């Protein structure tokens, strides 16, 4: 039975005495480092169980340099996409004996810097991050972790200023495929939601791509896929059909409403984020229009609600669990001694066609 010690648990010395071994042998066994014979290890573990010993993880990490803990930094743990991704990280990490600490940043770089500092102070063994960093002047916190011997793996988006392993989906191809479906249905006035967070629509394609390069990598890749599909179909790029400004649902309502009010209005909208889809649905309702009869819709991040809408929505499904699992696998392999590949590990998404696309009205 566990020793009755109030708030304090049994010490390593007490476990050693119970097992009849030296304190150093008990420490090596309970800390998971160094060699201990199978016989002595069994005696120490039996004594620890009898006394109810629980290792102090921080003290163990300070003595061994290993905490068996991974840190994960995501934009929003409440977002179903990141929740699924975290499940993949957790399942894979737990199977290999690692715990996970999760911190949210809400796409705020200062919050990300603070989160990285917390994980460094917690002495995590490695970090997985969906980073909001956009350039070389915004990655010092991740370089600080690497300089301390903490490997970093990027997930969901790449950061061009960092030569690290990243685990992403085929964002550009996925967007191209979705827009091609709209084009195949006969649409040529196709809106894109959402674009770079600038004040006014870029006048040229070059300006648009330059603005996108200062945005999150994921958003830029999806915009490039949209443009690829237009190019392949010889449809001229119209800057009026690309949403710009703050990435909020309210902004989507305003921008899609503007596109619907054009003399040659949009007949289809491709939404690159969940809030883009919900904002577009609100804009249609506000304008007294419906989908797919008045406007065709395709969105990113399939979910249960998209399938039960009436009509059900055509959506791109991301392999969220696999993204997290792969990121954890890559990081744990590095911790196990593998050389970082410093490459982009790309997983395939899937377009689920339902009933939100129809030919434009003539």
C-alpha cells in the first residue's frame, strides 16, 4: 500500500531502501537512464509500486536531459481542424511514451513567442508548431528552441525562413481541383474567399501574389491553386473577385456581398477556410439568394455540419489526424537519432462532392 505521507510522496531513497538497492540504482531505474540489471530493475519497480512512488518529471528531466514530453503550438485548440490534428499528435506520442503540452496562439505572433518560451522553460524534448511567422524577422523564438537542442517540426504550414521538416497537405492542388469543378460546371465568374489582408484589391496578378507572399503560406498556396485553375481554363483574372482585408466572418459577408452586387456578379465562390464558407452563406441569405441555384459553393475543411446542410456542401476534406500523427512521427524519429530530412512531407486531401455546385443560370 502507498505510504501515508500527507501531500508528500515517497522519496527515491525510500524506494531504494524498500528494494534493498543503492539510491543510484533506484534513480537510474525510475529515471529511465543508464544500465540496471533486469533483476534489480524488477525489484525497484515493485518497491515503487508498493510505496506509491511517482516520479517528479521536472527533476528527472533536469538530471537526464529527457522529459518525454512534446510541446505543440497551434492557432486555436477549439478549431475542429486543430482538434483533430492534436488527436493525431497525442495518439502517436502516447504510443511511444511521450506526453504532450498544447498551447494556443490565435494566430498572434506574440502569443506564439510566449508559448515557445514556456515550452523551452518546461524542457520539452521537441516542438510541433503551426506557426504564424511570415518572415526572417519573426522566427527568432523558434531558432532559440533549436539552438537549445530542441528540434522543431512545422505542421499545416511551412515557413520559408526556416529550413525545417514540415507536414502539410497539397493545398495548391486541392484548391485547383475545387475550382476546376466549378469551371467544369460552366462558371467563369468565381470568387475567392479569402485573400491577403490588404486594404484594397491588388490591381494586377503580380501585386496579388506579392501580397500573398506576405501572408500565411497556406493561404498563399490556396490562392495560387485558384489562379492555376483560371489560367488552365483561359479565364482572365479579375481582382474584384478576390476578397481582401481582415480574415473575419464579418469581412467575408461584406466582401461576398460586394461581389454579388457587381454588374457581372459572381456565380460561384471558392472558400479557403471554414469562416469563409459560413460568411458566404450569410452573404447569400442577406442578398436573398440561395445555393446552388444562384451561386455555387465549395469550401475547405469538411465537417459534419457541411454534410447535414440542405443542400449538403461540397468540401475539401483534410486528413487532420494523419497530419498530426505524421508530424509527431517525424519529430519522434528525430529525437530517436534520425537526421532531420528538412523536407516538406505532403499528404493528400480529398474533394467530397455533394450538392452545392450547379451550372450558372443563363
